[in-house]
């Protein structure tokens, strides 16, 4: 091979290298432009969407149930009031293995078969990332045990709430009635916005008859949470409006005297003011303690 041929081959190799280099550069430039274009698209056109998603991962809307209206006798004595209590709430969306979690949790806070049954019934009714009550009226020792072990249960929290209380128990059970846990049929007919966050509804007596009056208007909180759904701070709050109070013509002293007069015997009695027709006492025996029905009688 002479010098001329060698020079020709060298030029050919350089030409091929140049074409390959140019092609490689073009490919790299194209990829860079695609990546840059995607970056610009995400930053400019999709920024609002991804910003909203990121905020949704750390911000939760928490419904605030309204305090239920109180019930008084003619002298202003409380026949039905609300007392502070604590319950155990679960955010189902943050629990991967629900049955396993409930099993482990029952070693910390005792859970009855009825607690678990009612909780699982409520799972089908909850909204996304909304807490579902698991156990009501936690004792102080139960709260303490859970507080120590809370880190083991992401999505499970202790929440304060108001529970219904009937100071005169069986004496007014048939008149005042009682509230109880909302069941599946009731959930379907209730206004989901008006009853957002509400767990109890009037079941019998005046509690049921005047449900629309006694039940107020729910509020809400916009809460910033951490990765385990633990509240960090409240960003916005709209307070719930309490239900209206109910004032009866019944006299607590006369009601008690009438109830005690039966001395356990079966019967019924009504005392009416002849001047105006006001009902002063209304008793039915046998009776029951309505406080036992607020959170449900165990079926176990």
C-alpha cells in the first residue's frame, strides 16, 4: 500500500469517526432536550398539580362534630349532658395489615369482639384519610399504655370527644331516651355533610324525636400531619355550632317521686298540670340505665 492509499484510508477513518461523533452528539443533545423539556413541563405546566399532591400528603381535613344540645327539666336541672372522654381512632388508609395491627393493639389496649365488629362495619362508610373510631371511653391506664407504645401503630391515635351522659339514669330513660352508635342503615339516610365526624344519633325518646334540633352543624380543621399521620399544627379552623337545648315541662323531683313510688312493681304513670296540660311526670317501669346503651351493649 503506497502513501497515497494510506492517506486516503486515514481520511476515511476520520470521516467515519466524525460522522459517529456527530451522531452521538446529536443523540445526546436530543436526550438532553427531552429531559430539559420534561423538566420545564413539570415545573411550569404541572407545578400546580404536583404541588397540590404534595400538600395533600401532609395536610388533612378533620371534621369537628357539633356538641349535642342539652336537655333540661322545668327547673333547669340537666337530664342529658355531654362529658369529656377519650377514644381510640384509626386512619385505615395508613394501616397496611389491619387484622395484624388489631391483634397487636389488643395486647396494649383490650379490644372486645364487639369493638372489632363495629369498627369493621364502619370501615365501609369512612371517607379517605378519615379517622374511624375503634374504642370509646378509654380509661386512664389504657391511655397511658397506648401512649408508651404509640410509635408501633402508625395511623392510630387517641382523640378527645364528648360523650352523652344521663345523670338520672333509669328514672328518665323512657322519656329522654338515649343516643347510640350510627348503624349502616342510618348512615345511608343521613346527610353526609351535616353528620360528618358524628358517631352517635338519637335512638329513642326525646333524643330521637328532636334529633334535628339537638344535632348542630359540624365544623372542620385543616391539620398538618407527619408521615405517621400525627397532627403537627392546625392551619385553619372553622368551629362547629352546637345543637339547640331542649327544655321540658317535666319536674325532676316529681318524676323521681313517681318512679320511686312503684318500688320495682310493673306499671306506668303520667302526671299532668290541669291548668295548662303540661306533662309534669311520665314514668314506665321496669326501666333501664340509658348510659349503658350510648356505646352499645356487647353482643358477646
